[in-house]
C-alpha cells in the first residue's frame, strides 16, 4: 500500500493540533543545502546569523502593540533596488499610557515624515529602528494608524538582478528571516501577524508588479507609470509579504478539488520572452494535480478566496510568499515543496525559528506525497533519499537548540529541519 493511501486528512490534522498544543508552535522556509535548493553560500549564512542575533535582542517596545494592517504604496522599477513611497501601519495598543511607536526599518532608507492619525509626529531613525513620539498618550485597546513616508536604497531584502538564463532584469524581495525591514517599516515578530495587507506597486507601463492576494485594480497614469493594487485579507506574517517587478507575461489556471464548491485561481507570471512560457507550461500545469492531492490530504487550500501564484525570479530555489511564490524554475519537486507551504508555513507559522522543522518538515513531506503522482518508484526514491540525508546527522535534533538560535546554517539545516522533519512525520 502506498503512503498516499495510508495517510489521510484526519491523521495530519490530529498531528498538527498535537504539535501546536505541545510546543506552542504556529509555521515556514528556504533550504540552504544543494538539493533541491542551491543557495547555500557562506556569505548568506553569515548575513542571516547576524540578523537573527539582532532580532533575538529585539526592542521590548514592539510588544506594546498588536499589528492589524499593512498598507504599502511604493514605486519600484526593474533597474535598481531603490524604493520610494509610504507604508501605513494600523496597530492596536496593548497598554495604557502608550506614547511611543517603534517600527523596524533599515538605516539606509530615509524617512521624510511620519503621520499618526492625521497629524505629523516627531521621530528618530537609527540602528534600524524608527521611534515615533505620540503627541498624546493612548490607552489599551485604542487603534493607532501611522503612515511612514520614506525612500532610497533598500537593504539586502530587496534585490535587483538579471536572470542569467533569460536575460530578464527583476527587482524582487526576499525577507526571510529578518529582511522585511530592508524595504518597509514593520514589526518582525512571527507571533504577531497582520490581519490583512495591501500592496500598491507603481512602476513603468511595460512592467508588471506582483504581490500577495488579489489584483484589485490597475491604474494607468499619463506620465508613463502604472499602479497595481494588490489586496489580501488573510492574516500574514511579515516575511511572507513580497513584491517583484519585471516584464512579466501572465498565464493562469484553475483547479476545483473534489468536494469543493468553487475553483482555485492559480496565477502565474513568467518572463515576457517568446520561449519562456513554452519552456515552463507543462511544469506549471502540474500544479493542478499537486493541489488536488494536497487538498485531499491536508484539507481545503487555506487561501482559496484569493489565489495561489508563482512568479519567476533570478535566484535559485523558491520562497513561499503567501499566495505568490517566487520560483527559480518549475522543477516538479520545487513546485510540490513550495505548494506544501500554504498549509505549513503560511496558514500555520512557526512561533520561533527554533521550530522551523514544522514548516520545512511538513513541506518536505508534502513534496514526497506529490511524487506519488509520478509513480511508486519515484516516491520510493524520494523517501530513501530523504531518509539517507537525515541519517547523516543521527544525533541532531529537528528542534533548533537555544544555543544555535542565532545560527542560520543550523536553523535551515537541510538534513535536520527538512529531511529529519519529513522522516519524523513518516
């Protein structure tokens, strides 16, 4: 009997509830080993380690409010990694006599002004933190809306690169684990999801800006610019918010899994180059049977009122930005692994990076389930590969110990967080 037949939705749901009850974990992320994601560079690991260590010593004032909404209205093109515009942040105050708003924002970005509830406020910006002093104190339960106008050179969380294979320039964001602050003011706390996010991207006529949720409106301006207005009304963690700007071509699909009342929209953006879609079409189309398998085993697609999406980017591997996954290619396993993340990583998100195995173990397991589509010999080979990799570190834990909580190479250890996590679920 194959594993797909052995494991059903009730088993997965019971295990997930048990994990949440025992560990307090909620779940995501991106592998730093050669297979299947080829992104493991010493520089990237050291960069992540520094950033994680900094976030572990985060400002306690960030705990004084609860995030409700992000509204980004930014201008970006595909020729630089600069960004200009504003971000509106709606928060609910958690304490009485609240007087200081704190957001995280890269020091290289220039803050022009901050408006709180319609009035301009004084602020200071240094060491990647933005302090906003309120003119009057607010009590617990009060809603506060802050609009930050800023711009300039982004940090490493926003990159402009040219795709080596296709020659297409792309400006894109990749914010995991703590790089959202490199391109918009935010609170980088896994346990505090925004209830919704709007991302408005203004760029040149010939370009397309893609992001989370539904494209609610497109507005053309006489100066040769166009604004794409993306809106998502599902809770979302900071690092899952994303943008990408390139000369994209849109290719869409629909799938209606058994037992559902309406189809799921699958929105795909490939480069607007004649042979690009021809190269990837069949691989993209495999999203349909994979979605059907996952809905059967994990339950309804969590963001079915909006979409699932892909866009090409120049970096290898993938990143499961909520409802709009960045893809270096459309190889079968990569499509399957990333499609597992809407359930485990987006909808359910780890409470700490020490619990990353839940995101990646489940997504790796999902990738294994999907190989059943190809045939039992493929599934057997995938299982044996994952088990073999996990056994290379027999004494390692899927849980990242506290002493390694600032070590990105340990957090995203492919053999432990990914492969041993998958083996544990098996």
